[in-house]
């Protein structure tokens, strides 16, 4: 809306690299999916941002996985100190296994959860298990800000 006061010029808005850094560093990612009857489902997950994609784990029997199997549209949000936020809208696809180089990079990206009190270690073998897998979110559009509306940015991706 025009009343929000979002700048017409890109000067002073947040660069895309900043949003990616925030997604990589975030501990909790809130994902929103749609149930078969259209009702929303929101759940916090641990996730890894790597090479322009968000990846999170989730067994095939979870509500989010069942929702995404029917409707791959997804929104992911992280909250930042103050009034900041990064929001990703895109599609999610379940993968069973990944190339070794990507698997190694994602194990490193998930290492942020190995610090106590979490002490979590990912198990890439579960990414190959038909009952598990890893979800890959391909962004369509990303919104970010720390001082809305002064530095609000929107990044659209090819095909969006």
C-alpha cells in the first residue's frame, strides 16, 4: 500500500546478500503450509540455508510433509531483533538423498544446532530413507527489513 511509505528507489534498502546471511544464521524457521481443506498449518523447524535454497528435515508422516505433498507452496519466516524479518515464499520439494558434495555442505550448515543445549547432529542417511527425506525450498520472492518501511526489500526470482 502506498501508505506504508516503501521507497521507490533501491538506495538504502537491504541487499539480497543480507537476507541470505540472516537465513543461514537463523536458528528457528517458521514454515507455513496449507492443509487439504485449505486451513493453514504453521510449525517451527530447524533449517539450513545453502546456495540460495532452504533445506529442512521432515518425515513423510508429518503434517507439513503431507501438506506439501498435495500443495508445494510454502512460506518461511524468521524474526530478527527489533522489528526485523525475512520472509521467503516459494515451493518445497522432497528429495531422497543428495549428491555427496551437497550433503557435506548441508551437514556443515546444520552444525549450528550442535551447540548445547541442542547437541543435535543431522543424519544424512535419513535423507535417503523413504520415510524421511529432506525438503528443498526454492524461493519465488523474498522480503526483508530491519526498519520497515525505510529499508524494506523485495527480491523476485526467475519465474516468479
